[in-house]
């Protein structure tokens, strides 16, 4: 299984989700599951090749997560290659769907990360902490961790959403 997390610039939310989910996959190490490959990207190319936002890296480090991803731009080929594309908010979701055009097989792979809220599906996106303070980054960390843990559980159970 190949999982792609997507936000706007690939410097805050999606590299965090990428790092958290990789750690969850490594910690569980279930040999009965198909190997899970994790990546992240952004809908804009402005930050390509740059490290994640320092505030996001510091927040993750406080929780034992290391983010060493360099930003990359989402391409249509990614939509074809990855099995599950997880957008951080409705704007990202709209941009990904635009990239998929009317290809139903690609659109079926695209979901909001918050669909994996353990308390039930949420139509809210993961808030962008870029212009906020430290508490915004902590809030995003908590949301992403919850959703990533539920995502792993659902993959393990073979219970993924379909359109």
C-alpha cells in the first residue's frame, strides 16, 4: 500500500502526517500486512526542496517524531501511483481533485485526513498552523496523530473508505 499526505506547501501538516504515520507503521511492524510506503507533497511548488517549517519540526521533536522530509510538489503521476491520497483540508482536496480531472479511479483514492477521526468522520480540515503560534502547531500535532493512528488501524483491519 502506498499512502500520500498532501497539504498546500508540504512544509507543515503533510510532512508531519508523513513522519507520524511512518513511525506508527514502523512501531507496529505487522508482517501479515502488505508493506506500507509513505510520502507527502504539496499542491503548490513554492517550497520544493526545503525542509519542513522549523516550528513544525520542533513541535514534532517534542513528541519524539523527527521530520526530515524535503518538500515536493504533487504530480498527476502520484495520483496514479499511490493507493490513498489524504488531503489536509478542503482547499487541498479541491486542488487534488482538479489534478485528477474526471478520472473516477483516481478520485476514489482521494480523501480528507479527518475522515479518519477516531470519533467519527469530520468534514473539518486539519487547520493550517503556519500563521499561528505554538499552540496551533500542538493542536495540529494532536489532530494528525489521532487520525494517523486510526488510519493505520483501518488499514490493518482492511476497512478503508471507498467512494
